[in-house]
C-alpha cells in the first residue's frame, strides 16, 4: 500500500452537504480508461471536468474495494485497498486530488452490514469451527430439526430464498443478501472497532463523506425471532415490508448506538465530513432518527423516489419529508433514481411520456430545499434497458428471483455512433453490458450544446440552483393555491423569489403572476400576461 497523502480541505464550509447536489458514480459503468470494458478510477479522473461543468458539488462512488465482485463490489474482501479491476490506491489518491482541485468533494460507499465470504475474517471463521472466537464476528447458529437440517429461523434474503446457508460442520450462517455476503455480528466489539478504523483510514486519505449501505441492518433482534411468514409459506416476500413494516433484522433501536459512536469521528476532521444513510424504516419518524447532530447527517428520502406521477402523491411525500427534517434540524435528501431501482424515465411511462415526466421531476427535485442526488445518466434522460439477454445479466438477485438491476447499470454513452459510445479509449469495443442503438442520440456529445436537450436542462437548472439566492441555501417552501393536478411553491431569500410550477393535471395550464421564466422542462408559449405550461412539464419563474 502507498502511504496516505495529507490533503488540504476544499473549504472551511462545514455545512456544504446541507444543500449540495451529489452525483452518483456507478464505477463499473461510468468511464473505462484501459479498454477492459469496465469503468475504473482513472476513468472517473479523466471525466472530472464534465462533472464540474455539469454543476454538481460532490460525487458518491460505489464500492471500489478488493472484492470477488459477486455483487458488483458490495461484497468486500478488504476495506482498505482498491480492487485491481478499478485501479490502485495511487489511482484513488490522484483522483481525489484532482476532484478537490476542481471543487468536487468525494463520498465513498461503506458496506458495514456484511463482508465478502472471501474476507479473511470469514475464511478464518469457517476454518475455526463452532464456538470459536472467529465465528463470533459473524452470525452463526445451530439449525432446527432433529439433525439441525433446517435453518435457524424463517428469515429471507433480500435477493430471494432463505437468508441462511449451512456449512459442512452443520452450523448455519446468516446472509441477508447473497450467500457470498455473510452478515457481521455488530454486537461484537472487534467489529465496531474495525469499522471505526476503516472510517479513519479513508478520512485520512481525504474523503469528504460516506454513503452507508444497508444502514438500517447491522443490528438483529436478540434471539433471532421468526418473522412469521416468508415467500415459501405464504407467497409474500419479507422484502415487501421494507419501508412499510418492522422486521426483526432491520431498523432495530440499538443500531443508533453505532452512529452515535461514528459521529465524533466524522466531526474530528475539518471541512464538514458527513455520512448519508441508505435506510428503510416503517415510518418517517423512525427514519428521522438516523439523522441529527449526534448521528448521521442525511438519510435518503426513498418515498420521493417511490411517489406516483400525481400532484397529490408528490405533495404528501414532500410535506412529510420536510416536516420530519425540520424536527431533527437536518436537510431532506431527495433522489429519483439509483443503481438499485429502475430508471425514472421508464418508471414514469417510458418513451417520450416518461422522458417528459422525468425532465419535469428533475426541476421539481432541484428546486426543493435540502440535498439532491443525481444518478449517473439521468442528466442524459437515459431509460432502463429492458431487453438485456439473460446470459449477460450479472445481478446475483437475478439468479434467485428472476429480477435484475442490470438494466439501470448499463454503461453511459459519451460519444460516437456505435456502442459502447466512447465508454472506453478510442477504438475500444468492450463494455461489460451492451448499450442499445437508441442511445447514440442520448450521448454526452450528442446533447452538449443542443438547445432543449436533457443535458442542457440539467446544466441550466444546476447553475441557477447554485447562483440564485432563493435556491442556494435551505430556505423553506411556501405552497401556492393552484388548480387541481398542479404543484406550485415559492422560495424566497435576499429579496429574490423563485417559484416552481409542475403541471400533472392532464391539460395545459396558464401560469401568471410569478415573474419571468428562467428554465423549463418543455417549451413555454406566452398567453396574455402569463405562459402556457404543457402537460407533464415544469418551469421555474423568478421575481426580484
């Protein structure tokens, strides 16, 4: 390993994360620098100017650690090194140095719920046998039945099937995801000490924050009680309760002790080091417990991602999220897509309808107070790739359930007429997943500078968000009276007003009295003293 550098913090702004726009980089699919068909750290480094010009504040990088890549790096074998597939620690240091020089902060993915089955701790646990100190770092248990031939309980993997796998000596180990991802025992002091050290390792290398994978999952209920049903007994998958009900292996109260121990570590470093939780909880009140001055800084608002295309749905989700964030004094964190969910162009109807709605949703999200996360390619209007050949799919969930997340992970198009559209160096034809022919018109090169393109819409909205007094901070929203199916709210600061209007009514509407339009997701036409806002469109109006 190379020695850690001593980076200079970007700024002294400890609150940068309260209103930042964070761009999620799915490393395998962002940019390939060495023609092997897989994105890497050097590829990110080469494309940093694009992200600066897009107007984002920070990048969230999916896992790049040493890993067998059973679950695209979310099965970590070494938390302190870079997998050769993605480069070296030196490549990471060079990338973060360049990012900081361009004013971009770096958030890395931390995977604390489970390790890889190739992690030295787990291989030692298998070799040591039942009752050993090595096994206490994980969740091993005796099975049920006369010979222990049945799993210890009815828990189910998020990827489908039982959450337990039996080893040759007869014991079972827990894996809430793939069998190659054994769950850690977070009641063990060695586990807690190890991850506190991992935090410091990356903070010392200059990272600005962490996205905590499965932040709600590290603590399991004492005694490992049954849920009472699973897909084998009732046909209902336990994962259907995520965000809707309680499970004995998720969102246990004791998990908050972990984050209360992590917060002082983050606070001990300059420059506003932060952490965002990927957490699912039964109620907004329970989700809000993850954020605050003594725990994490943010938690994704997945209810916003799950909102249906209706004014009532969006308004309910927005009101609830803002109310809960106010209680804990933390910003709301908005997201429309990520590497685990179908792209929102497709969720909103696909084709021209889906793209029109996705563009409107982007203006809605970017005008709300708080932090927004943009998933790579959404600034290009990319849809889900629905027709990938089964033999090319690599998502471990596909083998267990037939459901695949690969369609949102296809490498993004940069330039050219033929796939993989500049994903690798000039002349490279390799890409770990194939891009469709329709993406040639969606590439960065095809959209850059093109009036009305989705890329230019994002660039304009992000520039205004950064510069406009009413959007640059955390000023609250004021809902305005509208006709049914129309959302309108205003934000005000420094004598300037900005109003966002979203038309989900099914008919065009005339918008007047909010000042001049500064950006719109579809063409506006003047009518009298106002402007006609088309169906499934959004616009920002300012008055100073």
